[in-house]
C-alpha cells in the first residue's frame, strides 16, 4: 500500500495520476497538498539563510527567520543549491529566479579561498565576507582550517546537479567541479588486506594537535596532515566514495573495500555486535557481506545508527534501484527498525532519530544504538541510554535498559523515510506538529524532546536541505536523483551497486 500511495503522489505531481485500487483520489491529493505546504514553508527557511550581499546561505537561522549564523560550509552551499532546484521544480520560484540564485552561489564559491592544488574547500567560511573562519564567532575559540572529504563531496554533488539542470549556470558549475580532486582523500592502502583503498576524513594544511598523518596528497609534492581515521562504514560518508567513483578519480573497486559489517572474529569484538554473514568476491575484492540483528530484523548497519547516515546519500543516488538486492532490501528494514525503536522499544510515541540541534542547547548526534557499528553508538534520548548485545564469546552482553528517557526526534528523519514508509512518515510528522510547538514560519523546527516537550527552535541548512531534496523527489518524479546521476554516476557507479545480494530482511 505504501508503494502504491507514493507512486500515486509522484504521478499526481507530474499531472498523470493513475487509478490505484484501494487509494481514494481525494486522500492522495490531500497528502500531496500536505507535502507541498511543507515544501513551501521549508523553502522559506532556506531563503532566509541567504546572505543578501553574497548569496551564500548561513549554517542556520533562528526560528523566527530573523538571525542568521555567521558561518557556512561547503555542505550548506550544496544543500541550498539543490533546494533551489527543488523550489523551482515545485514552482515555488520561477526558472529565472532559480538560475539567478544558483549563479550568485557559484560566483561566491569561485571567490572563496581554497586549496588551489586540489580545488577543494575548507570547512568554515563567513558567508558575509567569504573569508575562511579562524575564530568561532559565538565563542571566540580558534578554528584550524580543515578540508573535509564529506563536505566537499556534498558540494560536488550539488555542482553536478546544477551543471545538469540549470543551462544558464552549467558552464560555471562544471568549471568548479572539474578542478575538484578527490584523490587527495584516497588512501590506496586503506584496505591493503584485500587490495583496495579507503577515503580519509580530510586533511589540515597545518599540523594539528592530536592524531594526524603526513600525506603527499594527490602527488603534488606538498605535505598536508590527513586524519588518522578512514571511512569504512556504510554511513553518509559513502557519498565521498560515490562522488570520486562517478568522477572517475578512484577505481570502482574501492566500493567493495568499505565494510558492510566488520567480521565476526574477536579481533573486531569491540564493535557493537557479532554479525552474521558470508565472504564473497566482487571484482577480485573479498567482501564480508555481514548483517546485524535487531528485534527480528537483519540489516547492514551504519556507524552510529542514525537516519541521515542511512538515507542522505539515497536522496541523490537511487540506491534501492541500482542496488535492488542490497540497498533495496536494506533501506526499508532500516526505516522499520527506527520506527520499531521509537514506537515499541523506547515507547516514545514518535520516531526518527538523527543528528540535530539539541533542544537543551548545542548540537548532538542522535540515533538508535543497536543500528550502528560503534559500540558507543548514537543514542535516542537525552540520558544517552545505550544497549550492548555483546559479541558472542568475545564480549558478554549487558542487561537491556529498563526504560528510556527524554527521546529526541528530528523531523528531517521522517522526510528521509518518506520513500520507504510514506504513511508512517506523514502520520509521525502530523502528530509532532499537533502535539508540540514544533512548527514555525520555516516549517518544522529542528528537533523535539518528546517527554519534556522542549523544542530546538532553529532551522539548519543541512537538515532543511535534506527535507527539500526528499520533497523534490516525492513531488517532482525523483528530480534530485536525475540531476545528479546523469553522466558519470550512471556510467561508473551504477554497475558496482548492482553486484551484491545482502541478507537484509524484516522479521
């Protein structure tokens, strides 16, 4: 029924609604109207984040849309660019305005100080002055410039979309994209045990405190200081791999170097649980196709157990289509597990757990602990109530929690789940709106602590951008995906996603 309803919504948006048995046309039209209203309000918050002088969005804006943050990032620029495309497709703005907005962002990006050797950007800029942030505006703390692989990947994703979808700005977007060199993040020895590499988290131009590794990045002869960690989990960080493969900058076999789960030996006994799985060979790479278990379900986990780790990349890459026997099986189970936790295990009455503003102040990672590989995974409540199912004979299990505390639900998680549980997502959003002061002039505020009733009354460019992309797909025939996948992604990435067969399943 969910799939039929969503197909009806998509067809309604395209003006070619089919007759779907058992789904009243009035109900489908009502749901489409609700989604359009959410899109219009969410776009209002994105537009309010834009600096009038430069056209760049801020990292966030206050709930009354009056006060913008004094920092921005490559990811923020990327989510605003694709939100502009979604707003155009949903006729919230016209084509001329969309092209003008995109053009201003591209012009600003072209002026940013960046790593000229690789065409890559630093993590934080002042959206008003376009200067690299070296002192955090709110606290005065020093900021060491850092080139993040994930942030640059989201920007590259948006540049690809603009190049393919905005003829007036295609050349500008293509020029910025063509100079981005993601080999600067690729460690070809990251999975030397199987003969392929992994992506690093990024690098500092200057040696930082703490762990770093000297790297002659991209064979430029210049030393930078790369992160000690490598991205090996199937989390949102996979977008770096997708982008680099789609650009033809790293071998497609790199995809098989990432861990589905770690193996089930005691060498990996620190990870969240003992997996079940089988070793298989893909393109000469040995892959452990492992799954975790949760309340009768089997799935490939993320690192921390959050919704955006599982489904943000899915906004632009049709994973469940290209990987019908892997991601196509996994995504519905992951969404079902998040719902199971919120509604039945923790008994919050609401669901959708993902990093967001903390209603008590600041920003925090939220998730469902047993859905992640990290033993200290993201938790769903303010009290950080965690679980430990043990790791077979390597690590004993701990008792299950007797209760959960003040669960923190973020609306963007429901929008991410819309494709896989449309009815449940819309119902969850409707109840959050009815039961809490969770909705303002720019759509849903960022997070709600459902037992205390505290609300984080801000709008974040990242989270609102995910909402806009989800709605752009739902109401405009998967437009966000089409804009990204045309070209290298379809040619180079699609084939590798289709090779695996994961054992994900509902109970």
